[in-house]
C-alpha cells in the first residue's frame, strides 16, 4: 500500500489535530482509496511513499499539501482529489502542455467515479457543490467549469472512453 507521512507545516499553529485526523483517515481508508484509484484509472501509483504537509495553505498535489481547516468530508475529498493528480501526473499525452483547467477536466472524468465507489453519490454531489464554489469570490469557478465539462458525459462508460482517449493522445483539449 502507498505510505503517506503526514507532517505539520510548522508549530506556529495547532496543525497537530488535523495531522492526527489525516493519519487516522489514511490508516482506515488508504488501501481502499489506493485500490479504487488504480482500478478506475487502470494505472498504478509510481510512488510508494509520499510526505504530506498539513498547513494553512491551499491544497495541492506536488508537493502534497493538505489544508488543515477543512471540515472532515472535505479533508477526505481533498486527499482523494490530490492523490488523483499524483496517479495521473505525466500520464496524459503532452502533460507538460496542459493548463490547470485541462488537468482538472482530465482528473474529474475519473474522480467522479472514484468518489462514487468510495463514498456514494450523496457524498460525491456534496463535494462537487463545494468544489464548484471554490474561486467564485473571484468570478467564475474553474472547478465548476471542469466538473460541468466532465459530467457532460453521463455514464461511467462515456467518461472512461474520453479518459482513455486523453491518456492515449487521441483526444486533444
């Protein structure tokens, strides 16, 4: 199983509680999360161990940074989301040329099914609504646009078809 080491960004804030939550979450669900990502994508995680920094920062995949203050379900969804970026990293055709928006469209094609398999549709819709609200204070939400694009493909089979075309380079954004 993929090993994740969770560390507080510093001792200036009390990140210890969030670190403990992420550690427990990973201990209880890490194998299932990893297996689901690998099954849905048909890929394997290249890394066997990752260090994650828990901080008062925007979450990101490289380096794995997880926002400490999100409520529990959003901590969980963020961890799954960022691991999706890591398993897909440099896998799609011409990955270096993709914009953040294009990388999220690619991710969301499979993330929807990963969330549904792991936690059900109610959780998935809750997370999509939350994701879609991010950035709206600055205008449109890139996440909302990426979710709308990915979910125009109504079935898992349709999403998998486009995912595989992007992976192989047959589909160009």
